[in-house]
C-alpha cells in the first residue's frame, strides 16, 4: 500500500522530472525524453510546458537560471525524493511482472 500523500506519476511527468535531474531547458527536456524512449514518447509543446508548469507549482523543479531566451530548470530535493519513490515503485512492479510471467500467472 502506498504512503499517504504519495502519488503515482504519469509517464510524461516521470520523464519530464527525470529530464531536470541536470539543469535543462524545455527543448533540452524534449530531446532527453525522445532520446531516452527511442522516440516512443515525443511530447507536444503544450504537454511539455504544461508538465513543466505543474512541476514548478508543486515545487518539484525550480528555475535554475534564466537568460533572454531560455529558462533553465533543475529538480529540487522534494522532486528528487518523489522521483526516487517512483523508481522504487516501478521496480516493484517490474519484479512482480517478471515473477508472474515466469510462474505462468496461475497464482492470480
């Protein structure tokens, strides 16, 4: 059972959050996501910037630097904690899936 206050991330939120583990801007995040999903996920501008705005509002990423053309964001300590929890949740799901497939799923 999940802890109170913890939430499961959508795939796009997870990927955008991961993109800001290093200082990055919107286009850099788009490249990070597309490259790390073998172009399976290529978010549109509205989706990407909506996710960025949501993560800023939640204080999971923050403005790191701004110049006249780009805003650079970086994951916060809280965002890193959220991402770490999600990685652990996904590991549990992966292990369960492997075990179920290995056993043929009779235990379900």
